[in-house]
C-alpha cells in the first residue's frame, strides 16, 4: 500500500474541511448543480477525447497504482537476477521453474527460459510485454491529466452560469444567493478535483511509467544473460549500469560480501 498517497489525500481533505468548518457551515459548501457541472462536464469532455473502455481502465489502473504502488529498487532486482543466474548455472533451465519471484515480469522471463525459447524469441516477447505495459500507463496518465485540465475549466463554466443567473434575476433577491453559490462553488470543486485527485494521480502514473521502463529493461537484459548461462558476477557487472553512481558501491560491496 502506498502510504504517501493516502496521507496526501487525507491531509489535503482535512485542510479544506478545517477551512470550511472554521469559516462557516459545511452544508453551505454542498451544491448539487455545481457538482453536476464540474464532475459531469469533466467526465463528458474526457469521454469525448478517449474511448469509454480506456477511461474505465484508467480509473482502475490509477486507483491501483495510486494506492497499492510499491517501488522496487533496481539494486534489489540486480541481486535477485544474480541469484537466479546462480540457480541457472547449478540446476539448469528447469531449476528456474521452482523459484518463486515477486515480480510478474521477471516470472514470465524465467518461464520462457524454462520452456526452452531462444534468446531472440524471449527478447521479442518481453519487449512487447514491456511496451504494452508502458503504453497502458501512459494512456492512464493522459486521461487523468485530461480530467485535471477539464475540471477547473468546467468550474469556470459553472461560475459563468451562476453569474448569468444572478445578473438575470437581480430584481429577485431570493435567487441571488443560489446563483452565487453555483458561481463560486463550481470553481472550488474544479480546483479541488484537479489539484488533489486528478493531477497527482496523473503524476503518479507518469512516475510509475518511468520506473517500470527502467526496471523492466533491466529485467529483460538480465533474463537474456541468464538464458546464455552467464555467471552472476558478469551479470551483476553489466546490470550495475542501471544504478545511479551513488548506489553502485553498495551493490559492489554486497557482491564482495
């Protein structure tokens, strides 16, 4: 579970709620027409830009990444790949079938080796899997970015609607309050949805895509080296290029130990 996402959303919600409670009544900030304009308008604009199936998949993917994302460090993958290379040299390809690994992408690569596929075919399969995974993450990021752009825009549209209603009924004092509520609350709703939900999740998906590209490319290179029965030390030396300079000494020290 990604604690940072939960803490961030809760902290933002608490800050806004405290500001509301300190300054007035919570019910005053609840307005159904404003919610319909912002949420309905943002979703309508997003569906126009993207397929409905893609939008639904993006919500599932965004929720999973935002709340269950666990970052895997490249140095951990390097050590795991080196250990698997040792298993390959001692027990052969079939010995990899009994090894339990936590990464699904790595597990698929090991299964391809155990099935006896050649290196070129394994590379093709894993590259396709990586590219499709990155494409799904990038599409999800674009969809949440679109929601983040649309919500404030429809907030402004709601503000204009409320102002028009207010100016058109200046002779009726009872209608001025509800019209002003729509005018102001739609802007508030649009800003909150964009700043607290849509854009942070879009950035989380973009970060996940960058991390996955590095990790899965590392795994791909490691799997191909395991397939060629290279020694763990050679594989570790090759994969260490994926690490920042400051982390390379840690891996070298672990290998020496």
